C-alpha cells in the first residue's frame, strides 16, 4: 500500500482543494443552496442568450435586403449612430473606471494614514537598534585593535633590552 503523501495528484486539481470538502460526508448546506439557486438561473440565462442569438440572425436575414437597397442613406447613418453609441459607452466605461480607481486609492490612503505612524515608529526603533549594534561592534573592534597594538609594542620592547 502506497503512502498517501507520496501518491501523485492529477495536475490542475490543486486549485479545487479549497472548494471541495476536506473530510468525507458530502456537500455542505451552503453548497447545495448555491447549486439549487444558480443552476436554474444559469439555465434561464443560457436559454435567453440562445433566443437572442436566433432573433438576431432572423432579423439580419430579413433586413439585409432592405439595407442593400437603401444603402446610400442607411450605411452612413448607421456608422454615425454606431460611432456615437461607442463613444458614449467608452466615455461611461472610462468614467466608471476612473471613479472606482479614485475610490480605491482614497480607501487605501485612509487605511495607510492609521498604519503609517506605527510603521514609521517601528522603522525608527529598528534604526536605533541597528545603530546601537553597529556602535557596539565598532567599540569591540577598536578594543581588539588596541589590545593587539599593545601586545605588539610589548614584544618589541622586550627584544630591545
């Protein structure tokens, strides 16, 4: 029997571990409610998408001959109206994007306003600790150099006499 830790897992299943229950027993109540709610809703939306596509194709089949006959007037008018609609939609999308970005930035700055003094204080303490450690290290190094220098001068004094 193989050790469960050394069994190979199928690639792509790692992302589903948070969704699936870890221990046996079956789905939770919230998962059942989600499926019961979302399945009919998604089926209805898919049905409406299919009806819309069918209606669009039938409409194009019926109106294409009219567009071909009246094209000198309808095509430029349709282009102007289409470009105007695209412009308004793009303007709205850019506006909503800008407002949501500004809102996110304002919330982020509000959160940081409370955290920034604490972070600055912590950084200040870390700098003081580091400076103290560096000063201690410099003193120790200076004492070591001084003791070696004294040992060197004692050795040369003893050899002269």
